């Protein structure tokens, strides 16, 4: 109990300090771990379980927001494998020729440093609401491919192959209706959180481990299985706070892995120069697949870290006596520093790109990736963003009045259903800052923000005013306190759900009485 009290106190204190100086709190959690390590504290089994649960919940929440079709692309499949191959060869040759390491040690370190951090990239993209943006989907897809490679490496290194009965997990595809039904009947309280834990940690985590597969991969795939459910976002929001708390344990655990020395710090800083090469390689590989310079840059910056999965691979190498414990601590410090570097860089990624845009655009292909082309809304005069029940109702009424209207939505499945119903709806994510520099709004006089998330409406309004849109912006709200915030962001007209429901209810009630 005393140890847990000390962990929590240091994590909160240094996390708060980092936040006050403009850095993400996770840098403070890492610093707390290293500080406690200096005073002789170490990790234990409880913290290990907490950290692992946090990672599983994070990956599960990522899966809830993913669509498998977005992962099956050349830039993800070939791009990830090509980048890993080049990085392993480069670092391996440097380890042999410059540092004079043995072949086994050189290869183990090269493989460990070739991975990018799923936790940091996902956390940064999630905090910026860019998981569903094009560059976010590519980054997560590449990370999943890297995780699959890591699973293969661990299986070979540990001498343990997946169970011959692992194919039984394919049965999850057939029981997906049952999984969805259980979410339906779980209500809206604590049962939803418990169900999220059951899916991510019990079925996805321990279930996949039982069959000799990665628990991280299992948690992610279970999230994907639920991602097309109408309450997937509610489930993600329900486990959000618990996931954030448990992830503190993960970052603390990294810091507690050993006692770093000044010499290790110097070496770790030197190794982190490899991140420059890593990012440049990613950038040119993405350019090779005809991505715009902006998309390639944002993807590359998201992946410019070393990985916690690399530490797992390195730990396997320690068990096999390929690496020393001292080298393991050095790699842990290297990974931690890469997190501290990546977090602020990604926070200001869009500003950094604006400074480099003139030079980076020179490398673009004249023909862009189909998903990276500017969005063409034709001769539409009204744009409805968010095609749920409210957005669809607004769209249909405008069509009845013969307005030239088009809809945008961030859910590909929902877009497809609307198209089948005869509506003109395009895929686009209003929370992607790149959307507004990639859409032509000539002729549009009104934009209706009907997304459920207030943060998305706020971001969209600010971006629209920033790019010079002078037409009418309207938005829906649920709470009165949201009105002033949206008005300050440039929204002209705000419709309160509850007020409107009351008026509509009274009108329809009186109409029914008149008919009788």
C-alpha cells in the first residue's frame, strides 16, 4: 500500500509539472518511473498486470474505431514491411561495423529499434481526434502490421508456436451477432464497462494468449469485431477514464525497469538520432505510394518513436542470453526518451508541416492516392456534416425543398447505406484538420454541423472560419453551456435538442387532437 501511494504521488506530481510546462503528462509518468528507480524502487507483479491491462484497453478502444478495409492497402501492407526491412538492415550494419557487436546482439537490437510505439501513436492520434483521419488510419495500420511481425519474432525467439487449435478463434466471426447482442442488453451503466473489460482483457487478452497468440493483437481484433455496432462509440467513451488511469501504470513500469546512468543517458540520446532516419524513410515510402506530402509527413511523425514492443522483444533476447540486463535498461531509456521527443512534436505536427510545406511538396507525385484527393462536392449549396438521425432528417427535408445538398460522414458503412438509399453522401472526418485544406467550398452558403461530439463541431467551426468560409454555420447542442463556446468559434445558429423536442412534441400532440 505504501509503495502504491508513492507511485501515485510521484506520477501525479511529475505529470502535473509536465502539463504546466506544456508537455503531455505521459512524459511526467516516465520521469516518475526513472526517478523512483534511482531511489531503489522497482516494478512488481501488480503494476505489471495494471500496465498490461491498460495497453489491452487502449488497443481495444482503437479497434472500436477501426475499419478492416482501411488496413488492406499497399501503403500499409508493403509500406510497413519495406520500412522494417530497411531499418533492420541499416541498424544491423551500423551495430556490426561501428560498435563491433556480435551478430546475435546486433540483430536483436536492430529488430527492437525497428518497431514504432503503438501506445504513444494511438494516444497522440486519439487526443488530436485523428484516429479516423487518413494519416491516422495509415499509421495505425502500419503499427498493426508491425505488431504482427513482433508476434512472429517472439514466437521464433521463445521457441513457442501458436497452438494448432488457434484457428478456432476464427469462430469469433460467427458469434459476432451474440457479442453485439450482449452489448445491446448491457444497458448504459457499469455493465457496459465490465463488458468492455471482458472483451478486451478476458477474451481478447487471455483468450488469445491461451492459443499462443498475442494478447495485444487479440484486444485490438475484439474491438474491430464490435466497431460496426451502433453503440461502439458509447462503449469506447465508457472505458475511456479507466483506460487512461491504467496506462499510467504502463509508463511507470517502463521507467522502473532499471537505474539509468549518465553514460546510458548520453548513449540513449545518441541512439535517438536514428529517429530522424526512421521518419525520413517513412516519409519517402509514403510518397512512393502517391500520398500527399502533408499526409506522408503526419504519418511519418506519428511513427517516429521506438516501441514498447521493442522492449518485449529485447526482454526475450535477455532471457535467451543474447542481450545483457544493462543493455535492456539502455533500450528502456532510449524508448522513454523517444516518447518524450515524439509527444511534443506530434502535438505541433500541423504547425511544423506548415513551416516545411514549401520544401516537402516538391517530393509529391503529380498523381495522388485516390483517398488523398481533394473532396469534390460539386455544385452543392448546403453541406450537412454528420449523417446520423438528425443529419439525415435535415438532409431529407432540404431535398424535399429542392435545395442542392450533400452530406459528409466519418463512418464508411454509414456512407454506403446512405448511398444505397439514394442520398449524396461522401466519406470525410470533420475531426481531421486536413479535411478543410482538402475541400472546395465554392458555392456553399450553409454548413450544418450535426455530429454528436461537441469537440468535433467546435473544431470544424474553427477550421471553417480559419480558411475564410463566410457563410452560415449552424450546429446542434444538448447542453446550454455548449452554446457560448460554439458561438465564440463562429457558429451563427444553434439548435438545442431538448428545446426543439418540446416544441415538436406539443405541435404533434395538438395536431393529433385536431384530427380527432
